[in-house]
């Protein structure tokens, strides 16, 4: 499948998984997803807000896609920082990531492509 569909078509397919794909951070054979699962400072101005969430990098490889994922803080500068969420926020972040991973695995299975390597860290 990774050789059969062009990058543009794979992007289109991944966009149907929801608001997770960050198209501007993708390139052929490498796809970046993330999720802002929980806001730390909802009362702050939008440009000052920070979020607990997760990010995932999917790379084409022999036999399918390799996957690396982390949880952490999306800071006010717009950068992901590998940091464990607060105990109260961690279940929401991990559940969100698990739901996405299941949908991703279902999509890849329909394409008859495997998800290889690390599936969930942190």
C-alpha cells in the first residue's frame, strides 16, 4: 500500500481519521499526528494556553509503517515537550491516544499494511 498510493492520497486518507494529522509537518513517507487532549490554563489568552496531549510519528518502512509516540506538554511556544501529564490529566491523554491508535490500526489493516515497532511509549 505505501508504494501503491502517492503521498497526496495517503494524506487525504489520514485526514479522514480526524483532526490529528498535521499536514504541514508531513513529507512523503513520514506523517505527523498530534492531539491537544487537555488544556492546562483555559482562562489564559488563546496564544498563552498550554495543553497535555500526545504526538505520533508514522514512517513508511518495509512491510508497513513504523510508529513512535510520546505524551507531553504542548507549550505556549507551540512546541511539544516530553513531560508526563499531571495524574489527573493522564487518563484522558492516554485514552485519547489509544482511541486514535485503534482507528489507525484499523485503517492500516484495511490497506493490508502492518504497524511495526513501538506503538505506545510513556
